[in-house]
């Protein structure tokens, strides 16, 4: 059962319950009881008036169909109520209206065929209709009032009603508002105005092809050439007349120019900037670092990126104009220059390279160390040979080497010769490292004692190495021998396992393990 059917069934049941005599009709008293359930303040007169309206056939009784017809007749529905309210709130002709044709043209200018809310708001704003009781909120309310429900645009007939409502809000006649609308010039178009830019808006600053372009409105197509001619005339007057025309001999300047320009005798922009920076007194007094590039560009050869000497002469004249002095004064500044400053990184002193007295062999001959120097080299070789012989033969402070040889064998691990790692361990375990002997020295001593091309020490080479150790530590050889004899052999360092009762306590063994 739908909601309408359920509602109809409830109304029919209530109607039958109030029908006390069972004739399927309600009299005036029974209808009064029904009405006072909803509103107890109903008077007898109001009940009588309503009974007459419900009793369509005027037979003094109201049956269920008459009751339904009264409750649901069209003029009581939502649509009918909206229509009645709209009709009741409508503003009619106040008798002052004039012809609407002029207003129709304005309507078309603002909206075309029909007008939305945004266009209506602009219409009110551009025609100064806001104020005197008319607010922006009223604009939206009037638009919603004249446009039918469910629509979003107004036609011209709705626009007429809107104008009448505006007149009512502003407490004016419709004719007065029509006059305002008729005098409208249409929508007011506004945009962001661009700031003035002298180099674009002032056409007198245009140069080259732009100065002669007739498409630029207001441009004097003759001023560009005249302006350039006048400017060139002023420049020529400054360069070749007045103080700037006082010049000296250009010969000394050519020497300075060539020292900066090199064998090609031309200055590129980077070299010209270096010249200006290094010639003392050139930059300053009106000639700035920014002017360096400007002057270079003005004086370089056309289509190139370098200055020749004649262009450099023009540079000096322009610098004189910038500094408000004579060309001769600029010439003197340039001629006083000693040339470019050469800056280089100086290498640190290295004795084996810089001290030629240490050179030997072919290097000594190349660098002039022959004659006496060669005798010095021979003497040096003889001295080194004597030192090696002394190490091999030993000195008077040595003890017998047999006990030390036994220590040597314990560190050789039965191989008869000793590797570098074994020699290092011997020096560590005999406590020889320290006080003049470092671990690096141990490697040097080991390498010096080895036979060339081998990496192991036999017992004879080992004795030579111990003599070297004594020399490094500034000790006697016998003291080194004492240290070796005090060493019983390699110190074995290992991790001791933790105690385990089931392994270490033999009393717990059983079976065949107990018998072993």
C-alpha cells in the first residue's frame, strides 16, 4: 500500500468514527468535533462558515467525497498557493509607465535574448540603481521573485516586472526608472591598465627600424635618423674637439698595447678588461668598470670581437671624454704601465729536487755535478760499503750468536728461514719495538737485510738485521742479544674454552670412555 492510500484509509476511518449516526455523512456538529481536534479555538460561527463551503450540494450534509474534494481541491495545492502568493506580491502598472522599446534595446545590450542573475546585477550596478533603499541583496531577491520557480534566466516581460520592483524599492515611479534605463549607454567594460613604460610609450626614444616603423602610432618616422645624426655629431665633437683632441706620440702606447695583446697584436674583451684593471689610474674619475665593456664594443672592429691598435687609440680618446680630461693625459697613464702582471703558483721546496748536491749518476752529470762531484759520489758509495761491511762483520761488543740462533729457529717454525711476519713477531715478543724502533722501521730493517730478490732471512742475514736494530735503537749489539736470549720463543695467545663438567670432569665418564 502506498503512502497516499494509507493516508486516505486513515482519513476514511476517522470520518466513519465521527459519523455517530452511521449515515456516511457528517452534520455541522460532527464536523465541528473533527475541526476542534486540530484547533480547539474554532468558534461555532467559523465551523458554520466552513460547513457551508464544504457542503458542495447544499443538502445540509457532508459526505466523504465532499470532504475529500474540499481538502484536495486545486486552489489549495502547493502550485496554486505559489500562484496566489506570486499574484498577491506582484507590482502592477502605477500609471507612469512609458514606451518600453528603449528599455528593450538596453536589455539586449546587457543580456541578449535573456538575462541571468549575474547580468542583472551588472545592469543594476552600471545604471547606478543601487542605493536609496535598493541593496545588492535586493537585486538577488527581485531576480528570484520575477523568475518562475526552476528557471535561472529572465525574458523581457520578467525584466519589466523587475524594473517595477526596483521602482518600488527605491520609492520612485516606474516611469522614472524607465528613464534611467533608456539613457543607459550599455555595459561598462573595465580592464587593468598597463603601467607606462618610457622605452615603449615614448616613441621619441625609438631607434633603428622601429623609429621608421609607420605602424607605431604617433611615431615620428624622421626623428630616428636625425637623432642618431645629432648624437654622432656630439660624440665627434667631444672626441676630436676641445680637450680630448690634445694628443701625444702614440709610439710608447703601442709597446704597452703589444705587451697585453701578444704576438697576434690584437686585444679580445677578456684581455682588454685585464689591461684596464692592471693599468693603475685608468679606471676611476668618471671611467667605471661598466664603461669598459661599452667602450670596447664601440671601438672594436665591426663584425669582430677584438681591438686592433687603431681601435685602441679610439678607446683612449673615449676614456678621456669619460674622465673629462685630455687624450694626452690618458696616454701618459697607459704608457707608464710595465705590462701585464704574471701570477703563478710557486711550488713548495723539495730537497731531493732543489738540492743538486744530492744528485747522483746521470742526473749529476746532466746538472753539472761532474769532476769533484763524481769523486764525492764515489766517496759516498765507499762510505756506504764500509757501513755494510761493518754490519756484516760485527763489532767488539758482540757476544756469541749461538743462543740467539736458537731463538731464531723457534720463530722460523721449522722452515730454516724467516718471513717478514715472523720477523715482526720476534721483535714484538723480544720487546725490541719502541725507543727508536717503530713497526715501520722493522719492515725497513727486514728489507735491507734480505738478499736482493728474496723475501726471507737466513741466520746470517738475521744477524745483520739485529745489528741494524741496535743502530736504530742506539744500543750495543750485546744488549740486543740479551733481549733475544730473554725471549724463550713465540708467545702463543689463544682463547681458553670455558669449563665444561661433562668434558673436563673425568669422574663422570661412563662406558668405554671411563676405561680410557
